[in-house]
């Protein structure tokens, strides 16, 4: 389920935050992908977290700094499974929220 789409300043790209459930015995996780304006979700996500069995809020904030930098902010206790530093021509940086 798509939770949020944040367009880059030029509108050429978008950061898409979405949620996936992995079955009845596991919780939900949040994914982020950077896509072209009209592109659909892909199989691979450069950023994936979960709430570590309820220890962390799954609040994720996305903030573009021009078309070539995206800052992703997430709860400090979130369990990070994937956190790439570059996608396409966009540098990804990370901050923790309290």
C-alpha cells in the first residue's frame, strides 16, 4: 500500500514510501523507492525498515534537497534492513528521529 509520494523539485522523479505485510506471523515493513514520474513500483527497494517487534514507530520522513539528494528520516530504534546511499543519480542520506 502506497503511503506517500514526494516529487523531486523538478517533478522528474518521485520518492515513494509504501508498506508491505509479510504474512500473518510477521509485522509490516516500510519501503522507499525512487522512481521516474510515471514509473510503477519495482521489486527492489533501496530503503527497508520495520518496527523491531513494536519497539519503534514506523514514521518515515522524506525530504528532497534539490533533484540529486534525498534525506530519509526514521525512528532511531527502527530495524534497518536496507539503506543504499545512491539510487539512479540521487544521493541518499539518513537521519534518525527520536
